[in-house]
């Protein structure tokens, strides 16, 4: 995007969302990407705030519904970007045609069951005799934010609620949920408001104004919210094994706990021959990310005799107005790395503040490019390897240990992800075909299927529904739960973070593509 066009777009975004001129200038000067993945993946929850008292999908009367002497009417999991509508209501969205599906992809939706489920009793929040409520967060500002900062390719094509509702509607008509229907309560996150404040408001919306069986987790506020309400939290964000011990109701079927991820990343990069020269490590200045370093990366570096020459912790912007400070911190860290001759850099990215993911990578690579600094990157899923929104010359020769499988490009040399393609057919049949050139479209669609069909499979297997029973059942899924987002999952007693299968890839600027080094493998 040309400078003048970008300035005009940012001015429009500022006018629409009341961003001060000073902040806009910081965005222009710093080249900050505001919402690269901010309203996309439900499985990797977002942190944003309430814009008004009326929330999309709000339930105004929760009534005393108890299916076995204990459950009450509920609300749904928070997903950034809700508007005022009835629970599960569909909001119109623009339709962007998708490119063709793989030649050997499925033409049906046989991955999902069709037999009606049997009604069973329940004692849990957010479950009535005919409905299970979940809380979903989203941001109605995300697409505008992406376009404003020159990341139009990341802007979702549809309203997140439409995509999620399409999956829920299909599941309700094909099997249902323990003799009930699933409904989502949507909470709209405001990108210009402090993210911690919004998380607290979202919590109140889902657990006080309404009741939900499950809500999006991802940080201490949301994880604690679910735990205190006796609800299930889905999606752990930068959680470590310590986090899972602290919050027994927390599950994340697609993610890898960040301390385990540190070891998986380092061991994979070691096998790929990455560690030569001088190494720098970059991550967020946040307690969870620091635990990922001390409990995951540091022991792995020690095991494989890898020396880290410099570590940089970057401040987390809790609202748009703090993005300028983040830019300055990144710029300073890059100058330091460059002066020390560091030629290999690992960025442990992930959801933080206004960012839902890949924000630190995006900002670092653009700032590094501006300073003519081109290290070789060691990556994992949270860097979005090969994403065309990132500078190709920065990514050149980057090695990644990646679990992503939400797009056809990740199937190369392996096999088509049938569960993903069946999921995309559900969306296409509903009028929301994922744009095959937009990774966010595909990731959002995939996340809705992973969450919805995990809920369906587990609740339909229980003789009596409680949160404790649900969590226990998840831990006995083994490797049987398919995913539209990742290569393979692995859950067993004591492990509630199911991400496991990974694959080594290298990005080549010459073809602007990923070249895979072998097939996916279980990391433990």
C-alpha cells in the first residue's frame, strides 16, 4: 500500500473508531500492523472490549432451566466482534468467492455424524433442557483495522458470527448436542479500548448477565472467569503447564502448551541444522511468555548445547494507543541485535494485548527490513510461516517447526485434510466459502469446526453432562480427534493441550513458498 493511500485509510479508520490523531501518526510512522489476526481464530481466543451495553446474541432472560436439578439458562463463548442480535442470529456479510478446492478433496461432509443425539441429564452452567450456550468473542473492527495498516490480505471476508453460526446450524441439524441445540453468545471487542478491561466485561456478559457452558480462554482474566463460574474454558493462548494446573477447567485441543512448544521448536530446529552463528530470542514482556522461556526454551537450549546471545522482551500493547511504544521497543531491540552481530532470531509470538497472533512477528520483520537487518529466522506456528502478508525477503530461508494444516498449501507431500475440506463445504453451502487466498478465512472456518464438533462429540458420549466429566473425556481422546487447523492432536490423562503433530518447512523467497522437509510427525 502506497504511503498516501495508507495514510488515507488510517485516517478513515481513526474517524470511524475515534482514534486520536497522535495514535494515527504513530501507526503511520511505525508501520504497525493493528489487527493481523485479531478477529480470526476462535481456538486462539482474542482479548478485546465491550463497545456498548447491547451485545450480539445477548440473552435478556435466562430463566430457571435445570435438566437435572442444577443447570441454568446460559450465554455463549465470547468471540471478538458481536453486534446486537439474538443468540445465534446471522448477520449479513459480504461474500468473497473462494478459489477451487483440491482435486482430490471430499465433495461431501462425511466427517461429521448425522444420527440424532440422545437427551441426557446435565448439571453445569449454560445448559437448559433444550439449549447449550457457549461464549464467543470477536471484533467487528478487525477487517477495517487490517485494511487500514496495509494488511488487507489478512482481513476476514465475512462476519465471524456468520461463519460460526453456519457450523453450529449444521451440527444442530446433524446430531445435535445431547438432545439439545448449541447457541453462541457473541461479545464484540473494541480495538481502541484496554484489552484487560474488555476481557472483564466479556466475563461479566457470559457469566453474570448470562450463563455459558463454555467460553474462550487465553489469559488469566478469561481462564479465571471460566473457572470461577464453573464453566469450561476453551483455548489457552500462551499457557504453560503451570497454567493448566492452575485452571482445571481449561482445555485447548489444537494448541501446544508454550513450555512444551519451546522444547518442540528447539529440538525440531536442532534436527534441521538451524543453530549456527549467533542466536537472539524475542518474545512478549508478559509473565506467561517468560514462563515459556524459563520452563521451555531455556531447558531445551541447555539440552542441545545452544547458546543464546541476547534475549529481548517486548512490551505488550493493551490498546491501540500503546502500539507506538511497542514499535519503539521493537526498533531498539533490532538495533541492539544488529550491533551484536546476531544472525539467527527466534520470535516466540502469540496472542497478547490487542494482538490475536503474529503481531510481534509482523512488526519485527517490517522494522528489521527498514533497518536493513536480515537474520535467519527459526519459527513455529505462531509466526505464521510463509504468510504472504509478511515481507518475503525477511522470511527467506526461515526454518519452521509448524503444526498448521488449515490451508491446502500445508498438505503438500502429505495428504488432503478431509476434515478441513468437509468443514469448508459446510461454510460454502451456507454461503460463506472461505477464500483460498485468505489464510484468516480458512483459519476462522477451521476453528469453528474444531470447537463445534469437539463439543458435539464429547457431550454426546457422556451419560451425564458436567464440566468435570467433559474435561475427563477430552483427556481420553488420544489421537482420534480430527482437526481442520492442525496436522494431528494427542490427548491423554494429564494433557489438556492437544496439539502434537508438527512438520519442518523452509520458506524460499524465489518461489514465495514453503518447502517441506518430510512428513508431519508426533512431537512426543
